């Protein structure tokens, strides 16, 4: 239970549709999907279930890269990654490279829930299940199994055909830059804080277009795609998007969680700046990547005058990040959504002129 006295009974939820390059043409559809996901999340009172519900809605949307409409692998198939974490217990579940499961986040949550069950032989429960084993587990847990090809959307198929042809045609160097902007985007995620003071975070992704079959990204990896912890003195829940390989290498979600845990009067803006620049952008840049991509949706519980206050932050290195948020507080239940755009004068390619764009959003006000 929360030691402080504000927020009791209120659920706060925020969802994202990835950091990347959202076009003005997809804007309406993406914002609409994000608002629907927040509305669905408000139908429950628990943070963990709010996160699962919010993400499930986004997985069913064709315009986002998770569940139905996921980017296709090099072999033209859908392979999904997802994870969910409970800030109260530290329990975690994730799945990777799974085909034919309608809602990957429900499967990740089933892995988490299974880790709470007593095993008669005392076997160690898994944190992560992948591929066919994960699909068999989904069937055992009575989750919805569907023909793998039914997760392939017409748009994903068209993108795949276009870029696979270019990949197969030798020497098309000019396509490189454009590919980056379509290959990576629209991973989804959510964070929540409920009336009992519990926090949770989750993430779900179809991964990078033309990825190797069997490849997993940050959305399947512990400490990378989502993180949540809480105490009487505060708490945090974050959901990450961007280039999986770089995010996993820097264990971005956990690094952010650890950095926010340290001093009591931690300045969240400074921590976001420090972790994203010093622990993510600079080391990856030094390895030769000109513009390392990542986006963070962060919900914190701050204690101010004995009262627990929600604060919502969004930070990203890309051009845009799509988000929405809502609270169950009367007058605040109608979700607000936007495609946040990096101001024109900040350059993603320069460390001096910060590569990270950070903004605070007025949740629960
Ligand atoms: N984060 C995803 C991955 O690397 C890709 C994306 O953002 O769409 O698996």
C-alpha cells in the first residue's frame, strides 16, 4: 500500500505507439488507437491489468508494429516480442519470436503469472519463453492461438515486398537512409499506477522490418524494454522503444530504473538526460552508429509534502514519438493523445546540442 495519501483509488495510465518517424497521414489513426488503449485500460483497477489491456488494444491495430500489422521477418513471417513487469513484486514475464498468438502481451503476462504458482518439484519458473515453446505454453494457458499468417497485414506485406526486392538488388546504396525510417517504428507499450499504489510497465513489438527469423529485441529481454519498481518513497514504470540491439546492449529500462532509485530528491529530467546520453547515445555512437534510436515513456510516483504525485515524461532521440494518457479521476478520464515532434532546432546528430528531446506531460491534473 502507498504510504502517501494522494492517488488512492485513482488509476493513471499512459501508452505509446513507438519512437520513430510518424507521418502526418498515419497521425489520426495512431492517436485514435492510443486513446482507445487508454480507455480500455481504465476499465480495470489494477496497474498490471491496465498495462496488459492497453497493449492488447494496440496489438490489434494494423497501424502499429505489434501483434497484427507487425513488421515482417526476412522470411515474410510475423514474430512477436513482448514483456510485462510488476513494480510491487518485481515479477516479470516475456516472450520472444512468437508466431500465431493473437496478443503477445497476454502471453508475457501468462509467463509472469505462472512464475507465481507453486511448482511441485520446485522447478525455477521461466522469465522468458521463445518461439514454438512459447506458443505451446500459450495454448496450455488457453490464450487465443490463430493461424500465423492472419497477423500479416496488407501494408506489412507491401512494405516487405518493396524492401526485400531492394535488399536482393545489389548495389542500391541510396535506399539505406530511407530504410531506417520504415524498418524501425511503432513498437507499443504502456505504464500504469493504480489506486493501491502499484506500478507496472509493458512493451510489445514486431521488431525491425526484414529482421532475421529468431531475432529478439528489447521487448523480449529482461531489463531492456520495460521496468517498474516502487516503495513508500516513490516509484517508476517505463516502457522503451527504438533499436532493440542498442537498447539491450545498454539495458536501458533497468539503467533508468536504477538511476531513478538512488537519491531521494532525484531530478527526473536530469536523470533522463544523463542515462539516455551517457549510458545509451554516447557508447552506441562511439561504436559507429551515427544516430542511435530510442524513446522512453516514464511514469514516476513522487512524494511531495507526504502526498504521492504522478509525473509523466517522454524522452526520445527520433523525430517523433506517439503517446496518450488518462486517469480515472473524475474530469480526467478522457484520454489525451499526441504525436510529439522534436523541435526543428534540436539535432539528433550532435551531443553538444542534446540528441535527446525530453518533455513532461500533465497526467492526473
Ligand atoms: N524496438 C523494436 C525492436 O528493435 C523495433 C521498433 O521499434 O519497431 O525490436
